[in-house]
């Protein structure tokens, strides 16, 4: 059974650090091999079978900023693939770190450094993104940081993907076509 999550630090702890904490443990290896980010899981399933999801056809643009943990371990391909799978015109921020770094940016003594990191590339790009373009992220720390310093509304990639599903349809992996909700 896959473990599917929405927070990169949590999922990648299972896939990376868990193996270091329990070297040679087959259960740890099994958990690591079956842990996925939600967008990664959708892209992976879509590569081998028809998801059967009915996506909205209205055009939607998304400016997507990935979590540093995600960028370091698997990159952004699965996130971008999942967004495009849903019919979204997705553009990656290409902006490096948001400056939050977990709880680092919440600490008073790191506030200015945290802001400066985001101001190097990410925040200016967010501010110049058209208002009709959705700002999307993969991790909660990036969400908090971008909203705080830019004033832009930010959505998690899972929220964006869920909004793209046509109303009245649900998807159950392994069951085939999406079913009309009762």
C-alpha cells in the first residue's frame, strides 16, 4: 500500500533519513520504496495507466515553487508533470530557496536573513506574476513565507490539482475510471 503525502519534509524523511536510522531493515526499505508525494504518485500512476480523471477544460496558469527538500532529492519533474496532466499551464519558479528553511525563518534572530534569501529571486518573481496566475507550492514553510512577504494568496499543489477535477467526479487509484460522486 503506497504512503502518499503532501509535505515534502515528511515524505522524504521516510524515503531518505528513515533508511539511515534503520540500515538494512527490510521494513524501512519497504516504507521508503512506497512513499510518494501526491503529485509524484499521480504522475507515476499516469505513466502506466489511464487515471480516468475528468479534468476541467478552462485554462489555468500556475507559477509553481518547489520545496528545497524535494528539489534536492527528486527534482521538480513529477510536480510539473502532474500539473500539466491536469491541463494546467505550469511554470516553475526556478528561484531556489524561499528562505524559510523549516522553522529557521520563524526564529526572530533569523527573520532578516530569511527575508533576504527570498528577496534574492523568489519574491520579486511572485510579485511580478500576473494576479490571475495561481501561486502554488509543495511545502507549508514555502506557503507561509511567500504569503507573508508578498501578500499573494498561495495554494498547495494538492489543492490546485483537486480544483482541476470536474465537479462531481472522484478518483480511486486501482479502480479504473473516475466515478460520479453520489
